[in-house]
C-alpha cells in the first residue's frame, strides 16, 4: 500500500523486471572485481536465493559472510538483533 500511495511502485519493483529482462547476470568482458570490503548476511527465508559464495567472491571483496539462523526478506524487522550484531561486527573489523 505504501508504494501505491507514494507512487513509488514502479521504481521499487524495477529490480524484478530488470532481472527478468536481462535473463540473469553476466560479467562484461571488461569486468573488474569490486575491491571495497563487503559483508554478506544470508537469511534462510529470503525470497531469492543467493549465488554460491565462490561466485560472489569473483565479484566482491567479501570480508564477512554470515549465514543467519532465521529471518528472511525483511530481516531488519524479523531479526533486528542478529542483523545489527552482524553489522557491528563488520564495522569493527573495518577499523
């Protein structure tokens, strides 16, 4: 309802349309790995499954990969404590 009232439905749903139109994700020939330190939190009830870590490592400089015990697409509402703890852990590692 929030998306409809604020007229933001199109931009909020673009990721799903774009992914379908692109037919997946491909590396361009001139692709360079993103070297910014990155953390990933995998929640088991997510709507879309993450790619295997071996694939994600080819794209990002993964410094922290956490497979959470519970939660899903709305992890910040469903499991706020474990999400915040994971973010804090990553932030401390960056210091």
